[in-house]
């Protein structure tokens, strides 16, 4: 059986609030990645109830110290690192770094590493609207990143 394109629903900086249309935003997702500042643990329960496996990292506003600061994942040969606060330099050994914290969407290649930020669900910064993202990973490793505005 041929591998299929993976669809990842990516969100961050929810700060106690999930999007009203969460179910439709996550519809068809194979996985959910939350990049930190969940704040309310009840939000994790709501995200897990959607069905797809949830990977999350701890943000600077999160009090659950069982949540990891970093998650390294590999999907269709692409090496991902999930963190909340972006590093100042591109890390070695990864192809794509997904981060949050700035509350501003990002899609930028830096020193050979693709930096992606879905923006934030609450309290957008620098004029950016609230947003989430979808990451599609084709079997050959081709990535498609798309933002969804929430308001």
C-alpha cells in the first residue's frame, strides 16, 4: 500500500481558548500539533477528543512540566522539530522547525531550515489576524503550508 499525504492541523498560543470552529478546522487531519501556550489543561482534553493523535510542546505560559519543551518527529523522511520559543540559530539535524511564541505567522527558510509558525489563536501581534495552519506532507517529502484566518 502506497503512503498517503499526511495532513497536520497546527495551532499555537491558544491561551485558554480554542477556535469556535475547531472541529471543522481539524476535519480530515491525520495529526494535531500544538506548539505551546495551551494554558488550560482542559484544552488538551478537547483536542484529544477530536481523534487524531496530538503532539504538543510546553510554552512559557504552560504550567504542566510533564509536557516536553521539544518534540522531534519524522514524517515521510522530513525531520521536524516542534518548540514554543524559536531559537536564534537554525538547529542542526532538522529540516523544518515549527514554533510559536511570537504570535506572528512565519514561513521562512533560514540557514537551510524552514521555520514555520501558524500564528496564534488569541492575542495576535503586529497586525496579524488570529490564525491556525495546515501542513501537508506528501509521500515524497514535499510540504504544503497554508494559514487559515480565524476572524
